[in-house]
């Protein structure tokens, strides 16, 4: 029997709301890693971001989240 193929993984991050928007105490960001050919087969995926409000100070912060996802998907 062939090994099952991993097509999608979802990661949910949370953080305190930013100081500019007092209505959101918590910010939620969901990042889905998807590939119909298999995430673990191709070792590549498309990143789908879903949020109502997520604040970053720099692109490095977003890259850190992507790096954490890559690390958790390593064989």
C-alpha cells in the first residue's frame, strides 16, 4: 500500500491586538499550506492567508511565520 499523501495543512496564529485598533484584543491569522500534488511529495506548497485583522511591523515577521510552518512540515 502506498503512503498517504498530505495535500493540505492549516496553521492558526494568534497575537495581542495592535495599539492602533482598540476593538481587536486578539488578532488571528490562519495560513493554509496547500498542494494537490502533495505537500510532502513536492516539498512545496501554496500559502493561503486568511484574517480579519493581523498586524506586522516588518516583512521579517511574516517570513518568520512561514519559516515556522516549513520547519513543522519537514520530514
